[in-house]
């Protein structure tokens, strides 16, 4: 015969509860779902109103499920002050609380204590053997249990321990899911930060996504300057800081300064209790900094600033918040550094481009194989090219020389070591003409020593050639000008020494010639000395008010005598009561003496006229007009250059050094004046000088 072991009814009911509860919880991975299922299963199997509570992570409230014996469940939230479970949690085991005995004082005002008529059977969850410290505390409470209830202190504790396993699993799952979300958010933030090179865009990202991810009231970024001071970026901070002066902390000042100096992050949940906190910013802004995390922003071994998360919205800052902020801070530091480097590169690029484009010399850069990468406007002008760009063209097809090959010179430049080759050649322009140039070249090497670019400089030699021509003309002119009076002086001196002038009248005539030629030599020497003084800026070192009317009254009579002796008509039309001009008197004398003497010298017959009046803008205008030989149109652009003399003057044998007009123009412009010339060959010339008056 087979014997059957009878299981007590209470044991069968408890076993059924365990089986049903485990089955229900096996597929639930949400903590709230676990709590709701536990309340339901216990209430159904015990016939007792069951309360299951679980705290939020910050212990500010409890989520509570109240399930009645018929399975009806109410979910509510009890504030911590009205739902104190401390006496249950501190017991660390299942306890029975009887309303007819003296209950813990904190329970008297609790909403839980309003539910039972007689007693509560309660056990804390997670049960003390929990292995997941991140699971928040709570409790399972049976309202008015009967003596024959299937759950007692002894049977409730194993049940709570079993429920703890499922709660821990749920919170571990929640923690994993949250970390996955945070990882995705941090990855997205890192990608966004490092995918832009714009500092405003980077800072704008901080004010939105990062602040919401960290769940903080404000963020702030302080950037370190070369002196170690920290200045906070206004764009990141809230609107209350926008109208304030820049917030700046000296080296080591405040929590931010300490973090930057010590290269260590800090978590401070009570800033005003920290001696390092600098409270002046709060006083100025009206903002109250209650808590913060501050981390250093580091690039390699350099601290470039700090990142602060201020005022956690719920609870206190934790190590988890710190790790999250550090993950964002690493990307932020790299993004800021990249943006700064980009700004520096762009600024340097613009500086080089400005230098490149503004140089008077032609500039050309090519790749190692001779393809053009850049050419400035000066080179295009030198080539007289109508093409606005020479990019991606072969340099040897653009740069064509008269007696040599540019490709050979480029090859020489690429292989040059320790020196920069130069080549004097004639460069072919697009119209077929040639222009003399000096070509210099230098290779640009990469870090590995490979040449990746070559720079060529084209210096236009036309002006140098013209200066050399003028110098030669000046030299020959000076030699000629000196030789003629010296020969005359020498000849008449010998005649006097040999007694060829016995009569006094003849002696006087010979001496007169010597004196006149000596004056001519002295004038040439004086002009050369004036040029030297002008080059040394000695004539412009001082200025004083000069009365124009008195000046011309002194200067023009002698000029009029020279014109009359030559048979010319000399006229002067000087407006009375002209205002003074601020000039050096010697400089003013040099200007108008040269202009009037030139007018007399280059006028063979006719009239020389000097006029002076006041323009509407209170500027003095002086015009020197003649009816002389005039100036050829092609000579006008070079008229004020040093040593320049027109071919007409040279052919007619009119004496001169080519320095007078050069000194006149330099003198006029040194006092913010202008000089212009209008001329027609064979009909005369007019020079117009405008000078600012002392009253202007």
C-alpha cells in the first residue's frame, strides 16, 4: 500500500503564493511592476489588504501600492514626512506593530497608520541580504493579519528575501538601461561637440542637451588665459549673467581656481560650507549656488579651463554624476582646443593671404610637380594676364622666359640646400613684350622632409632699371653741369694770370664771368645739400605760422626781375589778407622758388604768372602758370621722380639736375598738401599747390 503525506492547508496556500508570485515576477523587469505584482499576489492569496512601498533614489517620497483582498489596487505617492517607514526599515526584520500598544512616534502621523484597525505585519525590502546597494528601501505591509494567516514573521522574511532578488534584478536592469541611454547621450554629445569647429556652436550645445542630461540648473565654462586667470563664457551661463561684467577669477581663486590649479575634480553639495567658494558672483547676480561639480578641462598636460554643473535639480550630486560630467568634459576640452586651433589657423591663413595678395612683388606657389596652387594680383599684372586665376595650370606654360627655361630654374630650386637660387631674366607678357624680372625660389618641406610646395617671387626690375638710367643721366648731367662752369672759370683765371686783361674793363668782365659761374656752381651744391637735408627730414622738423602775403612780397620781386631780364612778362595776382600756413619758412621758400624759376627757365617768350587765393574749404591754392615749352604727355607720370629730366629739356640744352620738382613734391606732401600739374607741349604748364591753412 502506498502512504500519502498530507500537506497542511496553510502550507499549501503558502506554496501556492510562492509559485504564483515567482511566476508573475519572472517576466517583470520593472521595479514598479514588481511592487504592483507583489501587492496583488499577496492580497489575493492571503485575503489581506497589502501595502508595498519603494522609495525614490533621493529618499524624498515613496511610491505606494495598496491592494485589497478583491485584487483592486491603488497606486499613490506618499511624501516622506507622511509616509515614514523608518521604524520598519531600521528593524531589519519582520515586525508586528499593534495599534493597542505604544507604536513608534513617527508612525502616528503616517498615512500607513490610518489603514489598520488593529495591527500591521511588515518587513523591509530589499531584505538586508540584498546585493545591490542601488536598490532604494521600501517595505511590505499586511494590514490586520489574523492568527491563522499564511504569512507570519517567520514566513514573511523569506518571501521578502525572494522579492528582493526580483527588485535587485529590476534595478540592475534599470541601471543598465539608464547607462545605455546615458552612454548614447554622451556619445551623441561628444560627436556633436567634436564635429564642429565653432566655439559659439559648442557652447550652445552645452546650454541645452548637456544641462538636461545632467539635470542641473546651470552650467558654466571657465577658460584659462596665459596668466592662469579664469574667465567664464557668458554664452553658456543663464540670462541673469548676460548684463553683468565678465566674470573673472584670478589664479587659484574660488573653487574653479582651486580645481584648475590642483587638476582635481570636486563634488560639493553645500557650497557655502566650503572655504574655497567665492560668493561675490552670487551677490552680484542674485543667483544662489547651492551645490556643484567642478572638473578641470585638460588637453594633454595642459589645463585649458574648468566645467561646472551647478545645483542638482533632484537630490545631491553623486560619483555617477561626476563620471558623466567627466565623460562630457573630455570631449568638450578637445572641441574647445580644436576650435581655438582652427581659429588660429584661419587667422594665420588670412594673414598670409593678406601679405601674399598685398605684396608688390609677384608671388607664385606650385606643387612639387609644378602645378600652380596660388598666384597673387601682382603676378597677374606683371604677366598682363586677363585671367583672374592661374590655379591648376602648369607653371612652365605660364612663366615663359626669353633666354632660359623656367622648369630648369624650378628644378634647381627644388634641389637647393641651404641657399635660395635667383635668376635674372626677361619675363614674357601675354601681349608678347618682355619685362625684366629677378626670380627667387624656395622649397617648402613637409615634416618628413619631402617637398610638397615651392614658392617663387618675381621682382619687377623696370623701376630699378629706370632709377639706374636716371642715376646715369644725373651723373652725366652733373658732370656736364660742373664741367662747363669749371672750364669757364679755369679759362678766365688763366687769362688773368697770363696778363691777357691789362685794361680794368676787361679784368672786370673776366672776373664777372668767374663770379657768375661760381654762383652757378654754388647753386648746384646748395641744391644737392637741400636734397640731403630733405632725405634726412631736417627741413620738416619744425613749422611755424607764415604769412603768405608777406612771403610773396619778399620772394616775387627778385623773380620778376629775372623774368624781365629775359624779356618775359611777369604777373602776380595774390589775394589780400590770406591766412597763415603752418610750415617751415625755408621749405616754403624752396617750393615756390623752384616752381617760379622753372617757369622762367622753360619759357622762351610770353608770360609767367603767379596767383594765390583761398578755396572754399579754407585751403590755400597757389598756381604758377607759364607759356613755355610744355611737358610731353608721356613724361607727366615721371615728372616728380628723382633725377628725372624731360627729353625736350635735354635736347634744348636747358640746364638742370632733375631734383627740383622731386624736392618740391616731397616738401608739399610733408605738410599734408598736394601738387598737381597740367601741361600741353609747346603751349605752357600750370603747377597748382594746395596747402592747409593755420585756421583750417
